[in-house]
C-alpha cells in the first residue's frame, strides 16, 4: 500500500457515501439548465417557435419542482431547507470558515438563491405567456387576454426580468466555485451522482416513491396543456 | 515680365476671390445640409411617429386575427375582415413611410436601421412581398376559410419578420417602445 493510499484510507475512515439528491431533483436541475439555455439562445435569435416549446418545458419543470418541494424526497422539500432570518445570519457568519460541517441538502444561504431563482423563472415564464411577438407569429398562449400594446410591454418585462435571473444564476455559479475553491467542497459532483461523502452517523435522505412523481407529472402536463391553448377549451 | 506676373497674380487673385465665394457658398450649403440631417425638423419627427403608429396598428390588427384563431370561435365579420382590411390598406403605403433621412441619423428615436437605405432594393422587394401577402390575407378573410386563414396569418407574420430581422434594430427587444 502506498503512503497516499493509506492517507486516503485514514481520511475516509468513518465516512460513507450518502445519498443527498434523488433522481427527480437531479433531472429537474439539469433539464432546467438546458431549458434556460435553449430559451436564452432562441430568444436572442428571434427563433420564437422553439422559444415557446422550451418555455413550456421550463413551466412544466418548475411546476414539478414546486410539487416535489411539497411531497418529494426529504432534501427536495421546502420545509427542510427554507430557513428563517436567524438561521440564515448564523450560517452567513460561518461562511468564511473552512471547517464547517457539510449541510445535508441546501444550506440556509443556498435556500435563498433556490427560492429566488425558482420565483424568477416562474415570473419570467408567466410574463412570456402574455408576451406579444411583434410579427404576430409566436405570441404567448395567453396574449389574447391583453392588448397589442400591453403585450409588447410584457414582452419587454419578460426580457428585463430574464436579465435579472441571469445575474442570480451567475451568483449561484459564483457560490458553487467559492465552495469548490475556498471551502474545498464539491457541490457539482453530488448534483450529478446524487451522492456525497459524509460521516457514518449522518441522516440519510428519505426517498419519495416514484408513483407520487407520476401523479405530479400528469397534473403538470394537464396544466401546461391548458395554458398552451390559452384556456380556450 | 513684371507686367506679365502682375496680370497672372491679378487673375489668380480674381479667380481666388471667385473661388472663395464658391467655396463659401458650398460650405454654407453643406453645413445647412448637415444641420438639416442631424437635427430632426418637425416633419421628420411627425414622419417617424406616424410610421411607428401605423406599423403598431398593423401589428395590433394581425394580433386581433391571431387571437380569433386561438379562441377557435372565429368572429369573421367583426374582427377578421376589418382587421385584414386595415393590414391591406396600410401595407399599400408601407414603402412611402421610409424616405431617405428618416433613419437614426434624423436624431429621432427609431429602430429603423441604416441598412434600409443601404440595401434599398432588397428592402423594397421585401416591402412589396408584404403587400402581396396582405392582399392575400384580405382575400382569405373574405373567403371565411379557417384553415386558409391560419396558413395566411403565418405567411403574413413571416413577411413582417423578414423585414424586421434585417432592418429593425435588435434593441427593440431590449427597450420598451411604448
């Protein structure tokens, strides 16, 4: 046994692979990344037909994530990670330290960025639903409820709030890099594999059954379909 | 010899005085043109405002027809026919709304790009194509065929987009024109 291996063994003694993110959370996270990327590109290049489809996909993902935040696995639930101001300040005061324990799931500060990003994504999507395309080709499905002028105004707000969302995403990425470089904690790996190394005594994630996800998927699909036809049944 | 030089100098003097007057006049005209070009007169402002209002009306008219298609219960007489008529009528004047000098150089806020006048032949071709589509849209509206309307609304939108893609500043997406 080489000295490096023995040192690794010593470091890993008393630790185990802990499940931290279930498959639905990981799929929703990465498909949201792809969806926002597609929406960004198609929006900038005025490819509004595909912009609409990717927008619907994002609406579906956000609805699913909100639902999973209520009934999903333990680390996905809002009650388990959204914290009050005191807990947030306490956590923020330890941010400069490198020896703090790993939070299982979102930490108190990360929770703010999750809620902020989800809220912004939802707001941008809702604005987009009412937005009017100046060429009249691919306006939002709910644009029939507003005038041309109002719809154009909402299209600009859609653009404006998207740029705000991009800044919050940039902050999220900066935080991940900060954890990786300064705190030596890899947050990206667990979001891919679903697992992280933790102490043996740490509580495991409680996984929600997939049938519950299926119910949500059916309801979310029905909502997105109703929205896509502008509720004109 | 001295006389010869004096005559030459005199004629040069004479010519240069004349030349000076020409140069001064040309400078005044040029300066006047520059001033005319850079400071929008009330005519340019009115021209651009009216163009924007009319184009917005056309966008609103196409939206009204689109909304009928979304509702699946098409109100031909009260919505589709009059709005298709508006688009057709307005499109007839489309190419008159962009006289030289009514671009951003006018100093008036406009998303009309200088390319309109640089590639004017292409711009005119696209404008005429939009007129053709608008006339077709009007015919389809009168025929009251829902499937044909759907297809023609799309063709109309594409004709609008063809021009907007190349001749309308992308800043229009960032800023609120209202």
